[in-house]
């Protein structure tokens, strides 16, 4: 069993301010026994502001400060940040740090959809990433990635029992419903637990944001491989704590045959 905290927050435009938010919320999750603490995509700085001047490498001061927080509380900490790309854009990176690890996952599928063009300023990643905590293998995906089942199946093939999905979901008609369906669908596709951790809806706290940017809708959700939802947040800031049992993953795969019975891909 692996206890995972999903910290649904509203990030600001100030990386230093967001670092303090991460510090406070990590302590809160660790106090509830979380071994892994997940923050949303763009936890370093929210979308809707120029990202290039704020991007830092994984060995830069912001990521090192997050690593220190993880080490202080003896957890694996996952938080969305932006790292420099060689082509002048940035990469949308999940920082994965703590418990002797310090690595990143660069978002593969970029949000060129619903009138937004992430690829104008963000370069895509190419590699699927997994890591193991207390014998449980975790896979990683970011926001728009959840629309692409191939990535989730690859993570399952690499041994993942659970996949964490930090997100800053774009608002709009039907978007909450799409998010709900996609979390459970990717869980059913793979038998994995899928744990989506979103930016809270800024409107829930009266926070003013760029209305054209995908700055979150809340509704963080944890589903097991049978599509059963174990925890779900509302629109505003909230902490979910979920006990992930890898045995449920094996039971789901055996029952549905979703991986074993594949004929393509």
C-alpha cells in the first residue's frame, strides 16, 4: 500500500510564492502519512504569463528548494515546472524529487487544442518516465497526455501500477465531464490507478487570471483500474489522500484483459 497526497492548489505568477505554498502543503500531506505528494502542472508558475524568463533547469535553485522540502519530510514530491529548451522554448516538466531521486518528465503531448497552442512556447518531450517508491512503480503523465491511451499503456508495460497526472485543465463547456471520463478511461485501459491532480479553479477563490490560459478547473480524481473513484475534489483548493494498493491493479488487469488481449500496438 502506498499513500499518495494530491494537493489541489491555485498557483500564482510568483515562483517564490508558489514554493512556500508547496512547503506548506507538503507538510500537511506528510502529516497525514503521505509517502508521495503530488502538485499540479504549472505549480512553479501558472499559465498565462511569459514562461521563458522564469524557466530553470532541474539543478537550478527552484528545483533544489523543492528537493529540500521533499527531503525534510521524507517524501517523493512531484510538481509541475518549466525548464529551458535548446530551441528557445521551454519544456513543461514534472519535477520528481525526494527519497534519493531527482529527475524530470517532459510533457510529450502539447495542448494545441481548444484554441490554445502550447507548442508555440513549449517543446515536447519524448521519453516515458517511471520510478519506484516502496516497491510500487509509478508512471507520470501531464494534463493533455491523458487524451492519448498509448502513453498510459506504455507506462503500464514498463511496470507502472499507478500513474499520476498533474494538470492545469482548461475551462469550458463540457470540460469537467471530459476530465471525469478520461481519468477513468485511462485507468480501465491499463488496470492502473490513475491519480489526476489539478490546479484548483481560480474562480473558486476569486483569483484573477488570464482568461485565455488553461489555469485549472479543480476536480482532482483518483480512480482504480476498475474505474472505481476512490477520491474526488471539488473546484476549490483541497487535499486528497489516497491509499494505492498495487494488488488492485493486478486484479483489474486479470479481470478486464485490457493489456493481455491487445492485438494492435
